[in-house]
C-alpha cells in the first residue's frame, strides 16, 4: 500500500491567525467562500472549574485539500505549514505523524484528505 | 558589538526555469504595518508581482507570514489604487468627481507656491506635517517638515501621543536608554539554543496583543515559541483573551487600573523581601523613597481597585522573584492618562527583581533610530549609546520656531524625545488660530478623520477644512483626503521601492532588514524618499539639503547608507544589507556593567545618577512627582477630585467640571468602552479594500458579555448603537463571555471604501467612528495618555441598519478617480480581479 500523508495540527498552540486559510487560497487560487483548509473555533467558554477556559482553534481540511501536491513534488512544504504563525502545522507520512501525536500531551489532530 | 548573517540563506534574487524572478525582501509600509520586517518572497514575472510567500531564510519569521502580507497584491494592483498625482480645487473639497490628473512637476510647483503663500501670509510656523503611527514615512518626515515646509509643527495626531512615545520617554527618563523588551533570543545566532541564552521562566505580558499586530516592530509569535519551550505566561488584559487561556496566571483587570496592579505586585516583592538587593544597591537610585511610596498601597487595596484577586497578585509576584523573566509591555500603558506611572512601576518591577539586561530577562534598548521626533534630535550629538550622525545638513528651522511649537510650553516633556507639536493642544490651534494660524497641511501617513488615533475626528475634519491648502500622500483615497485635501501624491508600496527596517525602531537587536524594490512602481507612483529627493532639487529647498555643494539626498542608496550609520553597532552600508537582505545585530547583555550605555564609556546607566532612577530626577525636572502614583480612571464611580498641582492633569480638570455639571452621568452611561484591539486582517484604517481580507473581518464588531446583550436585547451580529455625550456610532454585536458585563470592546479604524466617497458620506466614515466618543485633551500630567481604553457609554440595539451589507465577494466600488489603475488603459493587464 502506498504511503499515506497528512497534516498534524497542534491545536493547543494554534492562535487562529487565518494564515493557513489564506495561503491555501493563494496556492490553489480558491475564490472567496472556498477553502482547502478552514479554521473553526471551540469556545471561548468558562469551564466548571472557575478561572479555566475552553478556547481552541481547529483548522480542518476540506475536500479540496491535496496536501499541496505540486509544492511537495517540487520539494517544498505545504503552504499552510510554511505560513502558520504558530508553527502548529506539520506535513508528513501518517505513521510518523501518528507517532508524534501519541507523544503529545495537548490537543492535537491528525488530518488526512 | 557585532553583526552576523545566515551564510546559507538563498541569494537575494533567483530565477526560475520559466523566467520568474524570486526576490527576497521585507515589508513595512505602505500598505501599513509595524516595522517588524518579516521575510517575504516576491515572485515577479514580466514586471508584475504574481505571488507573495514567506521567506524561510528570515532568521526570525522563517517563512511565517500573516494574512495582511499574504493578500497584499489585492491592494497593490487594486483597480481603485491611485497611481497618478491628482489635484482638486479647494473650493470643491468633498466632491469625489472634481479630481483631475496632474503631472509631478505641476504638483511640485503647486506645493512650492502654496508653501510660499502660506508663509508670507501667516508666518514661518504656519505649516504643519501630520504623521501617523510608526511607518516607513517616519524616516523622511523631518525632511518634509523641517527642510521643505521649514516648520516645527510636525504633529502625530493621536490624542495624548498615546503610542510608544510615553513608554519610550519613561524608559529614557528612568533608565537613560531605549525601550525595554523581553528577550526572545532575536539577536543570538543560535536563537533559543544559543549558549548565551537562558530560557525565561516567565513572560509578563501586560496590555499587549502581540499575536495580531507585531506591535512596535517586534515578532509577536515569539510568545508562542517561548511558551512551547516551557516559559510560563502571566497575562494582563481586561479580557480573558486567548493568551489568557494559555497562561499560568491571568489578571483580568478593570481598564486603566494598571498602575494599581503594579503597585500590588511591588508591595508583595518588598513585603516578602523577594527583590534583588544586590542590583538595587548597586544600580538603583532612590529605592528608599520608592519603597515608601509602594508601602502606601496594600495588596488588598490593589485587589479592590483592579478587581484582580489578592491571592493572584501575591502568586504572580512570587513568580517574578524567580529570574529570569521578560516584560512584554504594550500600548494599553500609553492609552491611559495614568500610563506614564504604570510604565514607571513596570520598569521598577524589572529592575528591582534584577531582570534588566540579563539573558532571558528584559533587555535594555538602544536609543531609537527611527526619525521619531527629528526636530528635537536633529544634529544633537552625544545621545547615549547611539552615534547618530548627520545624514542631512543643519536643520534650517529657527530657535524661535522651535520655541513656538504648539504645546511645548504646556508640556515640556515633549521636548525630550519628540520636539514636535502636542496633538491635544494642536487641534484647538487648527480650530482657532491661537496662538497663531496654521493653514498649510501636509498629511504624510495618517488618516485623522477615520477612527484610528485622533480624538473627535469630526473636529479634525472641520479644522482641516479651514486650511488654505492640504496635500496628502497615500495609496488609496480615504475619508480624510476625500473630504479635506487638494493634492494627492500617489505612493509606491514596499514592493516598489528600496528602504530598510530595524525591528523595534532600531532599539533592539536582531535583523536589520532590507526592503528591496522588486517591481517598478505602478503608474507614476513615487516613494516617500523620491518625493523628498525631487523637491530637494528645486532652488527653493535646495540649500536645505546641500552641504558644500553636495546633495545629502542625491540617491536612495546614499541616503540609506548614511541613515544606517545611526543604527548602533551596525557598520555596514546599503550594498551589504541589500545583498544579504537580513543582517542581524547581536544581543549584548548587562550593558550597564560593560560601559555600553554611557557616552563616556563608563559602567552605569546614562542618567544623572548613573543608576536606574526609581526616584526620577527627570520627572521632577518636568514639573511632576518623581515617584509613580495611582490615579483612578476619570470615568469611574470611585473617582474623586483630589489632585494637587503635582498630580493634576487635563483629564482630572475636565472631570471636575463634568461631574459638577452631570452628577448622574454614571446612571446614563454605565458601560466602560475600550477601543483599539487589533485584528488579523487590517492595520488601523487600512486594508478594507481587499475582499479576501473582508471575508475574514467583514464589518466592525463590539465585543460584549452575554448578560449585556440580553439586557439590551441584541443577538450575535445585530447592529448596536454605541453612544455617549460626545458621539455615537454603530458596530455589530459579538457576544462573548471573555469580557466583563460592564465593559465592551469596540473596533477602531472602520470606514467603507465601497461607499460613496463624496461629502457628506465620505466612505461612511461617520457610521462606525468610535473615536467620536473620545473627547480631545483628556490626557495625563505630562500631556501623555488618553483614555481610549476607558471611556463611558451606553449600548442599545440599533433602531435602523446603518449601512447596506454585502457579501465580501459582492463588495461594490463606486470609486472612479481619474488617477486610479482602472482608469489608466496602460495598466489594465496589471489590475487585480
């Protein structure tokens, strides 16, 4: 079976800057209203323990995400990874990313198109 | 001191197989941003920039780039960008259809004619140059004001000069050097892994939303880098913003009570003997008096005033006893009439805990190298730690002009770093001709009618209409130019001209970045430098730019090279900088021990006493209290009219009258309004022309607690009327629990380029003009700090929809200016969309 690739997102440190969305649109020339990756937000709300909060950003890929096949073929990293201000996106073989994910102690998602 | 480069970085320009050139460069403005100098790759094909990406070789940003740069081509090639000089008869001001294209020569003739006319009619200081927040034009503003207009009435229009200058001035008064900033290893070749670096234990983030704005030219996401590596965050903000949710402690203080919170922390450090005795004894002056002042304030008092629990204050103070920690001190300290005192306390907090200039601590900056207040500094030698050399001939303004600069007699502190007109005094001058008329205005890089930095923009709007002649430089038509200006000079963007950027205005180490022209300017646009250069060739101004027959502005290369000599520790010329794109200045620690702060080369600080003056001789010399003190925000139920001469200020004098006349104001206006929070998709009043950026942030919002929303009967996204005795405006409800029920946070900077640009609409600028609610001259004792983050008001559901809303892709344009890209047949192939 061919090696599968994906994106590992460090949601705990994602600051919600929209650079993944816009750089993806730039790369693929997607118009307004269309996305290859779109940031959703959980919260903010206060948790039951006073003074603690839920507020986490979740960039999620759409059916248009091709993991920047052209860039990767040219030896570059995906546009969203390059531009992410919080360096919270990592592209790679799913197995490697899953191994990294297993070691994380914070909110993390693994996205596979 | 040394500099270093990344020897493995890609060449400045490389050419791809299809002929596309890839230029490494750095942005500043226009379009506007703080002078951080992020790394950008500009892909240029057939003379047009076709793609923007982050530059992985930039030593700080490493390819990361925010949405404002990622969509900059929307602006550079926007159909409505003005690319030819335009003139409109002053009698037609406000008529969007009355502009005609003129040549640069015609424009220069007109400028010269109007300058002469104004001087003859009204006197030598009857001209003004208005400036905005720290943009690249700041490098050239003194040339425009002092050498072309030959006036000292250069004015940064923000009420209370509430941006950076208060913080910078306090740092120079107390510490005798530049701004203090947390150490994020920006000037170390190995960055966070450099052997000289120590990981900070804590980052104290105080009133600064760095992530969105790279404030003051620092790299905001260095916070995330530090936190990922284990630094703990302590966040101070009236909201529980996202950073607060990632903090070890957050302190959700009542707006503008910062000084009280700082006193509480200082009290714990002194009470529990947690401060650094060795540093205090060796390097601090006036600790006993300072301590006595601190002891007048209890932790419980601070807790009550700030609404931050006493146990949190104690816990945070105990953290700050552990070295090293960094201070990230922000704009909220400037936009506060009591802000000079909060900065004084915060400087002291860093000093007495021994965190000044240690690895991983809070670094002492060199003096500013941006031409911040050139009138005062021009040709002044011996500025500490700097070796500012002449890049231009002696300033031709007279001492009489300097002495008559509007407002300097009222606020002598403005003479220290700034030497320019005091904004809150200058507005009445424009309105009344007192003490003398000012009737020629050159708007260099600001938009004072938009709700960005002026108090009561409608007063500036009326005042500017009194001018005989107004010239403005920009890339787009904006409400100020549309309503008040006669001559539009179209500017080249950062992709279209050479320049350079020093992070934090040259005060801190790290990359000095080259902005390298990647494409020819669209149409007839010229850079700020070129405009100065062209005017300097004219007989009327020539003598102000030539020494011994030699021009000091003969070329941009020469000008930048000479300007670079002002950058401390940077011994390279433009050619070298341009070749390497980013050249880093190395961090120097413990400069006070190593004789690196004083002109005499001796150890110590460059103050009268050679120490950090906790008891400030400079504040005393400026007619103030040498020690910090807390003042209750004027719009507070706890405010009392109890200030003596040493502490009274324009804000307290205003409030004494206001409460007498309106004793029940609190019942009518129960909400505290804060403004000025930053957005990803815009820089103040700019970027609204980009549809893709409007997709991220289509309209202004006022953030409010669910309880308040319920009380006034609004739901998410509905239009809300925000009003107080001085004005009203409309923004959309954003309902969020992160803000207290009696506080709201209203967006600033909004106007609507898609609307009619003629009077009275002028881009809908009055619809969401939150600054209308801020009266002029509610400033602190030294003329610094206005309560832009602590106003009063009431909110209600809007009784009408104030504007026609459009989906971002459907935003129309009614603009049809003859000098725009869309009206130039030769530029159709460049046009975006």
